[in-house]
C-alpha cells in the first residue's frame, strides 16, 4: 500500500498509474484510486495504490505502509497516518521539514535536482517513484521502466528516455538510502 501525494500537475497520479500498470503486468492484484481537488493543476492531488497477490478488499488506505510526498501540505496531511515501520519518501527540493516520524524510515530525495541532472526537469515524479521502488523493491525496476515506455506513445514517445533516466536517478537514491 502506498499513497502518493502532491499538488496537481506534479505527476503523482501518473506515477501511481505507472506503478499500478507495472504491477498488473507482473500478474499482481492492483487497485489505483486517484483523488484530486476541483482546481486540478496547483490543487491537491493524491493516489492510493494497493498491490497484492490476493484480491484486494478495498482500494481505500487509512494507514498506508508507504508515503511519497512532493510538498509540505501532503506531508502534514498524510505523514501522521503512515503505519509504524512504514516508509516515507520526501521531495526535499520542496520540503525542508522533518516529518517527526521516528518509527518510520524517512528518505529525503532532491527530486527536482535529480530530474534536471537526468535531462528531465519535469520528471521529479519519476525520481520519487524510483526512490520508493529502490527503497522497497515493490516491483522490479525493469517492470516500471516498461510501464513508463507503455505510457508515452505517439508524440509523447520522445519523453521515454528522459523519464526512465529520472526514474533510474531516483532508484539509485532509494537503494542508497536503504543501505
């Protein structure tokens, strides 16, 4: 169970969709439940992704095992709800505050900077997805890369290499934080 949250336009719904698709491609049971404010871009947006080997009873997550947050309002709203022993991945490019959760693993990722270095300044969402995947081994990285490639078709195919590069930068950050 992971909750991904940020402002509308930061790509958390897309990151959750890619994670859900990668999990489905592996034959897992998956639910993907997006939620966003009426203002869309700039408003609040979050997505709950449940991945299981057995049928999922409810797509709602009261206390997620994982939390990926792009901004401070999302951390303030959802940080206290993470299960003890869970993981919180924070975009330190926009969030400087500590979540105050000493019973969880906290990983701070400079998402904007890593995305820029990867040549994909708008792909901080994939950096954050990579960090979560690297820290948890939720699904194999290759499955997520394949799902990214499947997401961008036609005119958008040009975004595949930079999006995968951003994902890999985050993956490396997540793997290093786990050590």
